C-alpha cells in the first residue's frame, strides 16, 4: 500500500493541477448554464397587444348577450331567465307563488311589489316588460270594497283566447272546443274539469277567466225510456255503461232518481252533477 501512495514531487504537482482543472471546468459549466437560464427568462414578456385583443373579444361577447334580451312577459320568467336578468331565487319563488294562485302582474310596480326586486334592477329590466292586452283585460279592478274580474263567455271562446291561459296550448284548446261541440255547449263552467288531459290546476286558472254566460238549449234524454244508443250519445256515457243503465232500469222497473245511477258498477259518480243536466225522468 505504501508503494502505491508514494508520489514524486512532479507527480504530486501534476495531480494538483489536474484537480484544479476539474474544479475550474465544473465552475465554468455552472456559471455558463446559470447565465443561459437568466437570458431565457429575460426573453419572456407580457404581450399587451394580445391581451388587449382578448379583452375586446370578451367585451364584444358581453355586448352580444345584452342585445339578445327581447321584450318578454314577466309573468312567465323561468329560473334560467331569472338568472340572466339577475332576479334571485327567493324573488322568483315569490312570483311563482303569486302565479300559482291564478294572479298576474300587470305593471312594473306590481312586479316589484310581488317579487321585492331592488329599484336599480327594476330600472334595468322593466324596459323589456311586455304585458299583453289579455292580462290587462282580465286584471282585477277594485270598485269601493268590491273586487270585480272581467270574464269571457266559455261557450264563445276560440282557440286563440283559450291559449292565453298558462298551460293551454294548441292541442288542449282544440280539445276543449271539440268537447264543447260534442256537448252542444257547456252548461256549467265546471265541465272544463272533464276535458281529457286538462290538468285541474290549469282548468282552475281557466275558470277564473272563462265562465258559462250563455246557456245553450239542449234536449234532455229521458232516462226511463231511452235506448242504449240514445244514452250512449251522451259524452259522459259510453256504450257499455249505457247498456248497464238499461239493464239496471229493467231489473228495478223504473228509475225514480238520477242519483240511483251511482249504484251501477263503474258509473262515474264524481260527474253525476254534470251528467244529470242532460237527463230527465
């Protein structure tokens, strides 16, 4: 081991210079790479032109969105529309509760009173409010302490006027008129409840606006002498039920009260008050 660790002065000097050279090369490499990184970082800068362009695009999109807003009836604001306009969920709930009672707002002031929106928001959105003549015509008018409501004749209503009721579209309006024609005209307003597919809530709203003002003349069906075909001609009674009525009449001899019909199986007892309008004893 001693022989391997013994160096001459010349060898020791050579090893020293070799180590010094290695240290110098490593230091030079370190400073060189550090300088490159600093030079590269100095090349990055904020592109103000690009940022200005991006901001202008954003502003133009906002302007386009604002231009999309058109006139609308505030009575029928949905959640998304309310979000766009800045109406809070609580304010929308107040409006929905007001509408569920069958009421309409007919002015910007009334809209604010019902929803509780701020003056600033009302100032921004009220120019877009559009109240149709229908809601104005059916608005409640107070005379002294008596509240009056303008109504229309259900037997004269056309498809367009029926469709002004929320929940009644082209299909239901046609169905209401077809049902009215098959009856020969509504005798009572509550017959709207018998229209197939018409929800009770929608019928209730319609009955606040439309009522039977002109009662049509109809020929009542004699219950004790009518044939199966005659009974089946009534909208409320199908052929099978008409046959059951005749069989029941034959079994007891004579029907003394229309209320007796409720004893027949599958008879629509909930409609007895409307059915009896078309029958006689």
